[in-house]
């Protein structure tokens, strides 16, 4: 079989274009067939032709349920949870014209639990000083962006959960209280929070709440490192601080053989983590396998995985790309080649070095504050592993092409 041999879709039989092939466990599928699958389904590579055919039959039967569905309650102003109380059914959709999109209609009795969270992402606002340098305000000013998230756990043969953001995020600026910046909620936040609580109460009537989280802005304040801390940062002891990758890794072996990297060097493990996360939007299983390789003794849990999926929802796969040089909102986070990334050490990076931890920092082209990543040392092999990666996934500015206000 040559590289350019024509492939045929094992579902519908049509010819598959050069880049249109979607690999299945035991065959191939075309883009048109993929489009008919449930938007909540993600395990395509491990599905057989038979399983995909079963799902397409289920999806076809779903159309009649969509036609019969009569909304009686709507929760959310972005991705909506819509309930038909008389039939005891619900669907989740982002579309304004959802009857045309064939959203999965589920019985409320299929809900086995839910998780909800209000998350905050904080960025520092800067101003230009007399020399034209960007500096902190005194006292510092922050913008807090709140996102409202829900994850429904469901009994369904083709997917286990539905994670979505029912409300648009809300941005607020810090106000100064007792000489320091503080978060004080305004009307828009209060209104959306009340609607979110109403949705949670409705879900409580159907299934158990497995976790609920609200932001603690005080903690968020504590983890933001002002840029001034980096000016005085010591040069990294040993190890490179800048990495240039000719291409991004697709597999664990490509990841581990990137030029200049080694698990003995925590700086390179941080850079490798960013490169591995870039894989998510194309192949999440390959991405998770690479992250697991970097996490060593403590691989990703299911909770970690759903957090990552949640972070990259709504096409936010550009977040990891933003750490490479040249990637900015204006060019839709398109990095320069080779893919160059700088990993920095701050004055506090080694505060827990004696206990085997180092916290390094990465600069995103879409955020003002540096993002932390913590690595943990394994003395028996003298290797460093990814310990806390959530800073890498924090929200950044919307790329221009996706910004309706651009
Ligand atoms: Zn097909």
C-alpha cells in the first residue's frame, strides 16, 4: 500500500479524500459520516466499523425524538440545557437552530450525576511608564474572567459525559479595597450566578451533585506573579531555557526524541508538556498518552482528563500553541517556525526544591501574566515529571478570527 492509495469509507462506501480519512479500529470513515456522529462522542479511534454503524442507527432514530421534543425549560445563554418536562427528556445544544442539528435527546433518568464549577482566570492589566515600558499599576489592577461549567454524567452507549459552559463568561475588573486589589461582583455576574444556581437546583432534582466549586479570588491573587519578579530572576541553573522544535510531536516516541529535551531537565519537561497539549485538538488519545509519559509515576486520572477536555471545549485548542514565539491573537496563534518556547525561572521557583519540586513559568502570547507549571523530581532515576499542568491550560485572549467584537 502506497502513501497515496485511495481509501474508501467502510460506512457509506464513498471515496475518501487525501486528508479526509478518519481511522477506526478496524477500518476507515469519511468526514461526512463523522459529521453524523454524536458531538459528545470522542472514542472514534477505538471504535469498530460495527460500533460506528450502530451509533449512526441510534443517531438516525434520534431525529424522531428531536421532532417530538417540546421545550418547557431552558437553562443557560450559551450552550443550553433544554428540558421537556412532560416527556422527562433533555438535550444540550449550542445551536440557535438546534432542531436542524439533531442534538442527542436523553431521558432525565439517564442522568447519573453532575459536576458544576465557577472558575476564575485572572490577568494583570498593565500601563506604559515614561520610558514606554509596560508596568504594573500601583496597586496592581486585575481582570477576572469567570466561567460557568457543568458536566453531566450520563448512561448512554456512545458517551459517558456532556461537559459544557451554559453561560457566557463574565469579566470584571478589580477594585481597590484597603489599598489592595479585590474582586467585587457586579450586576451581570450576580444575574448569571443566580441563573446558574437555578440550573443546579433543577439538576439536584434529577441526580446527585458530585462536586461543586466556586472561585477563591484571594488564592488566585496569590499565584499571579508580577512581571517585575522575572526581571530579577536568576539565570536557570543547568538545562536549557529555550527550545526550538522543527515540528510538533504526534506520538510518545516523537515527544521523547524532540531536539534538546531530556527528562533529566525540568525546563525541557515543561516545554514538552506544551508541545504535547498541542496534539489535543487532532487526537486527544495521543495527547493523553504523551502527557502520561511526562507524568511518569502518576498518570492522568479521569478527573484530570475531563478537566483538560473542558478547558479545550469550544475550539480552544489554540491555548497551548500560544506559548510558542510569534503566536498572538492577531494571527490566530500561529507560531513562528521552528516552534520556539522559552521556559523561565523566577525568584520563587525553587521554594520547594528541597522537597523535590520546581515551579517554572511560560509566557503566552495571549496573556499578560506568566503561567506556572510544576515539575516533581524522582530521585531514584534523577528524572523530572509533570506535577501540575493546569496553569498551561488557563484561558487566554480570544484569537481575532473567533472574536465577534474584533
Ligand atoms: Zn462515509
